[in-house]
C-alpha cells in the first residue's frame, strides 16, 4: 500500500455535479497523492459511492449513511441529486451496505436543526431515531461514524454520552465540518471523536479560535466537495485536489509546517478508517 500525501476525509465526487469529469477529478487528486472518502447521504448516493470506490485498488473509499435533513422530507440541492427523490430510512439496507469491504465508515449521519421550519418536535424526534439506528449499524459492522451536526450539539453529545458505548482503545469517528464551540469540541474529543475542518477556515476568521485550540492529533481535513471551496478557489465547484489550500491555512493557524499537518492528519485519517 502506498502512502498518501493528504486524505480528503469527506467528499462527494459521486454526486451528479461531477458527471462530466468525475474520472479526471479523481485522477488529478490521486496523481497529487491525495486520497478520498466519498460520503453517502442516503441509500442511493451511498451505493454510488461504493460503485466508485470499487473502480480503484486504493485511494478511493466509501462511507454509507442517511443525512439528517432527509429524515422527514426530500431536501436535496441540484448538486446532490439531479431529480430529488425521497427515501425512507431502512436500517437493514445500511447494514448490508456498511458491510462492504470498500466502506470505511457509517455516515454522514447525525442531527441538523438548521433547516427545521415547522413541526419541530416531530422532526427532531425522527432525526434522533434515525441517528441512533445508524449508531447501531456502526456497532454491528465495527466501523466508525461520520457525523453531521448543525445547531444540535447539545442533543448530539447527550445521545453519544448515553447511547454509545465508547471503548477507549480506538477512535469512534469524526464530526465533520465542525461548527460548534471549544467546549463542545472538547466533549466530543473526550468521547473518542476527531474534529473535521474544511475550506471555510480559509476565509472565515471566526474559526481561528477553535482551529487553533484543537490538537493537531485530533484533526481531520476535508473538502465537503462540491461545496465550500477554499481560497483561492472560492466560488468554484470544490474537489479533493483543493484540500492542500485548507492544509496550508491549518498549518498557519496551528503554527506548524505544512508537512507536519499533512503527516498528522493523514495518520489520523488512516488510523480512524483503517486504510
């Protein structure tokens, strides 16, 4: 197995926005020494992530999960699905998908209260139910979680504290595109989770305090492509090749070299996902 320079721990190259140049995007990344994990957001995009990973001997992996915004209605943007199609969460489906050899984690799953506009109690309850079910899937297949959390960290931490049995010998997952407080990051790290940072840190100075406080040994890098491209690519469709721009900003804010960031975050990612 070769050694990657960087790993994009959270990307969506299987989405239809890449349909015209998907192979070129992947090849550009792999030639630069950048590996990737393509993240499913429901059963269909999870299957597509697996099919893509199967094409490559190494460097391209999949995660399967059901995004919390799909819990009660079909919310998609045009980059995720060309024609929005609602899916009903089925744990057995994700248990089967999660057992695939190229699947390294379960997610993205979690809680997202940002888009709730009405019927708040019912929607929150359904998100929690589906999230807990995916925790059980992760336990059953012995793979870590990729967590999406937006404006719901209190409930997230409560669920993980009360519902998820944490063996201290191994990491439990990553909270991707972290948007919480330093105290919330600390609580999640204590539970065995890494903290994921993406391109937003290259243009949002408000992230400095949290990015500079999280230990490098607890950080994963991501693009969340096709979303939130880093400076100097802001405004373009994001892709895994752009992750080095985020790594450079992380190095600046952590006060270390780019090489140190690349080595640490790559080791973190390989340890978490066993790749």
